């Protein structure tokens, strides 16, 4: 059965090497067809490296902390209330450049695949693998 309400204490959290995430809405949890929403925590000095979503556009909303947000080859430092719009198939990355946990909401649409989410990692490819070093 798909849920209509997402209660934080009742939602499983996934741990990754760069942070944590909770699926607030996606096909398996809510039956969503148009929106995938993810609550993301980035640990200090860590980030979701350069990647793209070929058939999904995304909005990243900073809830807490300081995030170095890349959209294509443009970088901005974002704080609480700031956001970035990423068109479908555009490379982007989010890094926590603060001293404490950063929290973002990632909203993607439409849902793609069984999980409502598609990702192509390009962090090891030029020019993305050299942007932060320059």
C-alpha cells in the first residue's frame, strides 16, 4: 500500500559514503508518477559528485548548511532558502563546504523507472573530474 503521509521517524534512512537520504516520495513509497522527492544530508567536506539525470529535471533546495552547488560548469555557494534548477541531462554536483551537516531537498520529475530516479555518474570524466581542483 502506498503511503499518503511521510513521517520522518517511520521512514528508513539510507547511509552513503557522502551522507544520508530518505525517500519522501517515489513510485515504491507513494505511487508517485510525476515527482520524486528526496531528503538529503551531506556530511561536512562530502558531496554528491558530478552526475546527471538524462530524462529528469531537478530542483535542489538548501534547507540548512552551506552547499557548493554546480550546474554544468557554473558554481554558486548556496545557503538556507536558496535553490538551483537543473534541466534534464545537465551535469551537476552538490558539496557541503560548511562545518556542520548540510540538508537539501531534491525534487525530480517526472518519475523514471521502478524507483522514479535515474542517475548517470560522470565524476571520473573530463571536464568534471578537474573542476574542483582548479
